[in-house]
C-alpha cells in the first residue's frame, strides 16, 4: 500500500465562482505511480468547497443561483464579526472533500463529472490537497 500526497493552488477572481480543477487533479494522480486505489481531494478551507458536476457555463451559473438562494433571507450572527456566514454555510453544505476511485492510474469518473472548486468567499488563493492511496 502506497500513499502519495501533493497539492496545488488556485487563485479565484470572484466572490462566488466555480473553477474546473479536473486536469490538475488528474495529472497528480497519473504521476503518483499508484495503479489501483482511491484519491482524496481536500480543501483546507471553510469557505470553499468541491463539486462533481458538468463544467458548462450555464450550469455553473445555475449552481451558483441555487446555492445563493438556499442561504438567502437569514440574519446571520457570524456576519457581526466576519461578513461571510453564507460562505461558511455553503462550504459545509457542498463539502470540503471528495473521494474518487483510481483504476489503472486514472480517476474513475463519469463523462459529465468534472471536479470543480467552488469559491464562496473570493477572491482568494486556495490550496487543493491530493492524497492518493493504493497499490
Ligand atoms: Zn468567517
């Protein structure tokens, strides 16, 4: 059993933004030298998240519309000290980590399953940690 860890950074430009990181995760997995196992994709952040969805411009806007509507209309207490309660809640709801299977050194995923970093409190620089485990 081997475990290879790596990471990369993503700079976002908007407060709410979806950024496709599939190619960068794939590259790390392919270079990890692990044929079969799993990959953990993790964000060490509490105001961003990871989504598996289709990278299509309309759908990305749809996602952000739905998510913003979900958390609208609340009188957030956290905003009295740090104006980003919505960002923390969306990050928790969508999730800060994903686990995907690795087969023949490649991530197993559907055609319309890209890995998107969801920024909810940008612009910021985000760290994406990749941990590949297997043999
Ligand atoms: Zn905060």
